C-alpha cells in the first residue's frame, strides 16, 4: 500500500476524520475481497476549501460498472454506507472503474 498524504493536512473535525477513516477502511476491504489487485494507493489532498481522498487499486475493476452513473449496477451495503457518510457531510462521492482498476474519490468541504 502506498500513502500520499498532503503535508499541510491539519486535524479535521471528529465527524470528518471518522467518515474518512470508515471510507478508506471500506474501500480497502473491497479491494482485498473483490479486486484481485495486490496493492492500493491512498492520496489525501487538502486546501482551505476542501479535502479530497482518492483510493485506487490496479485490480480487475467492478463488473457491470455503469460509467454514466459512476456506480456499480448493483450497489452493496458498503458502498451505500460510504455514500451516506459523504451525503451527511455535504461532500461528493465518485467511483471510476475499468479494466485497469477502480478509484474511489471523496471530497468534503473544509469550511
């Protein structure tokens, strides 16, 4: 696993930190269970207006991925939980998937 953490990243609210932890945790669980990939990259970028977390693998991608909706055709409980955490914090949630792997991108406003 590779971690690319923005050196300017301050402590965030407990609610935001918990949401980010759970989203990364669920993403890594999904990579381990489903992707067939051997590694993952987590990138955290921070600015005064937003924080973006990107979790990427080089696995086989999500079967039946709907690229227009940026979502799997069948969404499981884990993805639904991630979406709900993001919604509660007025963030955005996207999944990009193809033969080269899957990337989950979550952005939260910092203010």
